[in-house]
C-alpha cells in the first residue's frame, strides 16, 4: 500500500494527525495560502470552491472537521 493510500485510510478512519493531513493536502495539489492568527487556510487552484481552515494550536483535527474534509474531497473525486 502506498503512503498516500495509507493517509487516505487514516482520514477515512478519523485517525489522521494534522501534519499527516497537511502532507495529504500537498499530495493532492493543495497549497497553504493564508490564515489569521492560529489558523491555516488551504486551497486548490482547480477547485476554487474548497477552502479548508485548520487550527495550528492543536496536533489533532476534530472528528467533525475530518468528516467534512473527507466529504468535500470525495465530492470532487480526489478520494
């Protein structure tokens, strides 16, 4: 199993860490383009309707946000 597939499996199981999620975003072509305070904003040049905001003050991303991210990525055909 490739590293990307392992990260996708972790995302689907809601066990992915913030750094792993950022790695997955980079592999899908997302880039960090701003943020305010303790938050980072991630976007994709092709999918301008997806903007993902992640807090930087925690090592873990809340489960509800992981489900939202998974739903958005699946909707765009990335997962």
